[in-house]
C-alpha cells in the first residue's frame, strides 16, 4: 500500500501609546504604520523584568522583531484587540524571534501574515505563551509561513488559550524541548494542527484541533540532536481534520494524509485517552514507524529508535471517520477489507515491531501497543503490505501505568 508507506512521508512596566486609533476595516492600508518604531525601540531597550504593554490597535510591522533579554513580558490588550500585521513585511525570517532567554511571557495579542514563522522561541527556559493568535488571513496556502507558535530547544514551556490558523507546516509546534504543556488552545486550517516533536515530558489537553490536514502529531524525527518520549494527549476535541495537504514538497508534514486525527510516529511512552475523535476521513489514530514514514531519507542519527513502543490508547470516543481516506491506495484498502460503504477502524497501524526485542513471539509487556477502545487495522508493512487485516483484539488488550502529569511552576 504505497499511500500508507508515505503517510508521515514583572519589576517595571513600559507602556507604549498608540499612534492613532484603530479603524474598523481589516484592510492593512488602514493600519497604523508609525507604531512599529516605538515597539522595536522598546524591545531593543528592554531590561530584565520589563513588561512591554502594547495598546489596542492594528499595527503594520515591516521588520521582524527580536528579543534576547531575560524575564520580559510582551503583552497586548487581547488577541482580537492588539493586532500586529506583517502583511508588508520586508525584513526578517520571523514575526518575533526570542532566543537564549531565561523567562519570557507573550500574551493577549495577535500576529498576522508573517513571511515566515510567526513566533519562534529557541534555547530558552520558562516560556509562557498565553491567549495569542497567529494567523495567515488568506486561508490555507503553501505560501504561508511554516510555523505559527514555535518554541524549540527549550525547557518549561506553557502554551495556553492560543489560536493558530493557516500554517503551512504546524500551527502550534514544540520541538526538542523538555517539560511542555499545550492546553485549551485551538488549531485550525494548518497542515499539522498541534505537533510535539522530539520532546520529553509533554501534556496536550483541552484543545480543539479541526479543519487541519492532521489534528495532533506526536513525532520523533530521526535526524535531530535529541530524541523524545513521554507524551499525554487527553481531553481534546479532534474532528473533521480533512483539509487537503498544502505543505511544502519535501517537508515531513507534506506526506500526512488529509483526514488524520492523532498521529504517532516513532515515539515511545505515549498515552492517548479521553479524547473525542470525530469525522476524520482517513483514520482517527495512526501509528507508524520510521520505515513507513519515509523519514529515513532525511538521515538517521546514531542510536535512533524507529519503533513506536509503550503506546497506551484508551477511554476515547470515536464517531464517523474512515469512510473516505486520502489517496487511491488507502481507498483500495478500505474497499478490499470493508466493502464500498465500509469505514477504516479507529486505529491504523503499520505493523512494525522491533524483532530484536521479541520474547516468545511477543514484545515484553512494558513495550506493547495497548488499545482498549477501538479496532486496529494492521497494514502489514513489514511484509510489503501483502496481508492487511483487522488485528486480533487480544493482541492489544493490555494497559500501561498512567503517565504522570507535567508540572510547571509558571
């Protein structure tokens, strides 16, 4: 089945006054163009502990913003009240780049139409992103920036109350980070709605992922300096993630099939529970190894574990979905196994296990794939997809100890 094979192919407060009031129109020709100088100077002159308050208004920002000072808060009047538009951006690869800081809070404002990534935060600790909207206002397009909210290589990251719309890669992405919470946020019309990649100790809960190509992705990529494991995905609404894939050719997300709810790739110790999955047209949950994702072409770091292990899926609800999978090969698989009006089951698994770890024909209990709430379709990838079939439920009738909650003092 070639289509499946390419599945995953504050101490002081600095308040800046608005230069002119906001107008009713969203046309950027009416946005304030003078304010950006005051904002850039405030970021340039910021001292540890500063709170930079951005007033309500709609402001044109033509150059990327940056910050390298510890313990600064950048705060607007609300994600629909303070709008920074980068529609005329002519300098900088991001809307906002924060790097190498110990303590940063971004809250209550919006970033629109950046040329590249909207908000990127790297090599930082104690990062809070709260009630922030990032959006490309022209809708899904390959011309949009890749990432909306993009903390990477950071420790202690909290994203809450955020909205991400239109990213050509991932709307809310946290990569190569430690101690992560993404909660009570909404991701819509992105290729990947919410993505946790090569992170350790992450919680994703209370979110809405809808109208993306794939709703929530838990990935472990083979060509990065650090691997990831240990994620809980719970109490999320993941529905109608059926938007056609508009990712850039050659990027990992470009191979995610439209209609994917939650995807796990080469990641270990993942618990998925109490989610409400509905009307994702390919499959509600997809589990794959490196060997069916196609990501080995990116290069594989020595010691990388390509197999998803210790996966615990339980107590979720499933409705609809699976009736119109993306691609002719998956459509043919659906019809061959379930008939012309049939549906794919709740969980689609490539069938790969690490044969070197098998004991008496089975994985040790602490490495098993446990699914207690849905049927599992084994695509039989190790045998060139020759005999895909509904797996024996007894093979997945197991459980793992619940993962502990992520605790952040932020």
